[in-house]
C-alpha cells in the first residue's frame, strides 16, 4: 500500500508541475482571467457602494437637448463651466472631470443661448469656474505608445497642481503627458490620467495607478479622486514593496512586464498594475438601478440656468453636498464605454470605472493575489490529492473523491476572493485533470491489467473474501513468483477407480461433481486456495496468494472437515443406493515457490518445490498405513491447537534420502464437522 501511495504521489507531483507549466500559455492565461471574472461576479456587492460617490453622465439625452442651444459635441467650455458652478453650490467634496480638454477652442464666434461668444472667452469661463470651485480634478492625457511624435503635443505636462509624489522608476513610463489647455491645469485642484488598460480578451480588469514622464508622476483619475477625498498629501503617497500606500489603504500594485508591439525593440519595460475590485455593474440586472447614484448632465445644466433665473431647480444642488462627483461621457457614439468583467451587465463608461477605482481605495476593499510560491504549493497539493483520490478500486469512488476535492478548492477560491484574496486556480485545475486522467489510465493499463489477470487466475479458486482482497490489491499476491512459507494439501478419493470402471458415466459425473463441490466449499471455508483438480484429486494451498500465519492450522482443519463432509455425503449416497467413497489426505508445510506458471497461452497460479512433492507423497502413504490424514513433522511444529495426533514413525519417501517423521490426524467420532473448530486434546 505504501508503494502505491508513493507512486501516486509521484504521479501527482509530475501532473502538478505540468499544470504549472501549461498555465503559463496564453490560452490558459485567458481562461484564468475568465475564472477571475466569475469570482468577481459572484462576490460584487452593489448594496455597499460608497454613497458619497455620484456619476454625472454626458449621455445621448444631454447631447440631443443641448444641440439646439450650444451646438453639437464638442460643446463650448462655458457649458462645462455652468455645471461646475452648479456643483459648487453644494458644494461637492471633489469633482473628477473625465473629459479631455487639451486644446484651446479656436472659434472666433459662436452663438450660445442667444449670446455670441468667442472660443477664448468660453475657455476662460471654464478656467474661472474651476478656480472658483477649488475642488475640480481635470484630465491629462497619457499619450498612446504608438504616437509618432509624443513630444509634439500642444500642451506637454511638466507639473501637477497637487504636488510631487515620492515614487520610483518602476512606475509606467509614457512617451508623453499632455495637460489641459493653458490656465485650466493651473486652476484645477489636481490632474489625473485616463489611460485605460484593456486586456487581450476585452475587459478592463486593471488600472494603471501612476504613469511618469521626465520625473513627473501622474495618478489615474480614480486614484487622485480618492486621494483628494481622503485629503492625503501627494508626498505621503509612496510605494511599499508591491503595495501603494494611499492614506489607510495599501493598494497591491505588482510590477509586471509590459507587452511589446510587434516591431518594438529594446529592453523589456515594466510597470505597476492594480486589479480593480468592482463594486457592481453600471446598471444592476433589473435594467434600471445604477450601482452609484447617476444624473444626466443636461439636468444639472438646466438646473443651473433655473437657479440663475431665480427658479426652483429641477435637481437641488444640495444633493451633491460632500459628494465625490465623476463627470464623463457615456454616450456610446463617443467611444468612452468599455467592457467590464461583470457578464452581460458589464458594459461600463470611463467615469464609472474611475468611480469604482476610487470606491476601492476609499473602502480599502482591494484584491491581493496569492503569493507565487503558494500558488505552486497549491497546484502540487491539489494534483497529489487528485491522484491519491482515484486510488480506490471503484471508479465511482475515485471520481467522487477527485471531483469533490476540486469543487471544494474552487468554492474556497470564491470565498477567499470575497475576502480580498485572488487564488489563481487554472494551474491547479490543469494539474488535477492530468493527475486524475493519468490515475485512471494507470489503473486501467497497469493495475487493471493485474486485476484482470487476478480475475482470470483466481475467480474460481479463492473464497469470496480472499478473492476480493487480492482483487483490491493485486500486489499482495506477487503473481510474478515468490518464495513463501506455506502449507499444501493433497486430497485423493478412495474407490473412484473401481467406481469409474463399473458405474454409469452420467451418475458417476454427478456424484463426482457433488464430491468436488463439497470439498471446494470446505477449502474456501478455511481460507484455502484451490490450486487444481487432477482426476479425482484436489490440491489446495494455504498461505498463498495472501500471507497466512496460521496456514498449517487452516490446512489441518480443512482435512478434518473434508473427512466429516465425506461421511455426510456417504450417508446420503448410501440412502440413495449409490456407492460410497473414501478419502486420503496429505499435508506438508515449508518453503515453496508460488506464482503464475505456464505457457504464453495458458497459465495458472500454483506452487512448486520439494515441500510440494512431499505433500503429494504423504497423501499416497495413507494407503500403506490405512489412514485418512497424514501430516509431516514440519506441519506439526506449526500447529497451535493440540490436535489428536498419532505418530507413524519415520519414513523415507521416494526421491529423498532423509527420513521424515509423519503423523496421523485422528478424526474422532463427534469431532469437528466441515465448518468446525478442532477439538482440544492432549498429546
């Protein structure tokens, strides 16, 4: 059993290592991402979304209603200034404005509500509103890697109004950073980038918390919004190993290699990434309720106009008092909508993604990934466990054990994710598949072959309980051959030759079958193995194929039970008018070689050796001594029960030069029957 367990463990370890290697392939990394998505969907909790976060959508309705007033998108900056003025009435705690405003409005004149404005005047109106509010976070563009001339942007950013951060070169390096048009960045409370990281299979699962250029570090819009809401100075935000410390929150930001473009050369670049722990989808499955309170941009713009005219506003600005407000485009046509890993409800606008990032930091609900060495250990343990689970002989038990274990591991992974720990399970699952598959294959090809061999050899020659033991563990039988200390019994029918010469063949066969059936039952009842029938002779083994410390005891008990069984048969045959029979039995104990012996076409399990030959010759001596059972000195020495024995002296059997002491086992009237325990008698 120990060797089987060690072999199974070795198979499991190999499967686990293979699973870890396969898990690094792109296809399986995508599968890992999909499992991550499932964990996220099962653990999101929209009911606990931060109530201080509000979304203002520049949606299709806003664009349609404002077009007659200020024209088509992009709107004049005075429209944005009007909404900032409205939110300042709350006042809002901070306003994160997710709209790119890098270029000046170069129009020389346009009509807005019956008044003619220039682009410069409109730009200045937004600068003035931003400065007056004092809580606005504007957007800076992190230039795309493929930009041909990153230095040629109109407004290269060299500083941020929130101050400098104490970070290092492990932060993503960008080709360029483009700030808002002149005056707007200086009027803002802070700047943040809006670079979205879209995974190969589509969803936005991670955020780039900071980017850098020429010594300037710039946070993402969601990160800086949380920073401003927590009132954490920029100088207090720092890296702590693979974590970014933002006030009370330690955000995991592992260092990762940045994928290259096909034609990109040079050394591998690295950056920091943080997994986004979404609170919930933009809209809940009911199709109406948002995770965060959401307002249409037009409603706020219109409410500001009502307030300016002394009217009761459509939306009371007091609703935004102390709120963290994210304003951005949600109209599908403006391409600021992304796939989030939340299933069918996963489509999400840029400002809503930034809001989820801010919520994650404000609440401290971050996602840590299980340490790599623990991932390796888990994969190996799962694989070894799966291989051991399929060790039982019954396939159903193996399948149930292996599947149950994998289900528990995945359920534990979901629970861990809900508590902020992501456990990658693809390597473990691959190792499990390889371990269980190889386990069943090994069972069929190797152990199954042994069991089929055992079934063919022993199904008719062992008692049911012994047969099941051998079938469950063929290695116990050591079918290839082994020297064993055991006993052999030879039983020969007396009077069979005369009966066969004068009896009816059909009646003879019937009587012979009755005799053999009864004798085999007796052999099996005493843990014996039926070796073979040779004419009217029965050969039985004790101590093979399974070890038996009491092999001599069981052999003698079988012999006595055979005599009693034949007496019972004779009484029945005599009553029917059929001839009766006698029996002679010889038993010897000693070292014999047991194993499967025969040709390639026909084999059988048997024993060979001098001790076997002596047993056969002892059986033939019964004729000379007029006895029924003769045992050798070797058998007598191993008996634990004081059977009634009569010494017969020493004989030199044919083929031997050394005399052997032999004994008759006396079967007294009223002694043990076919099933029985021997009587107690003194020598």
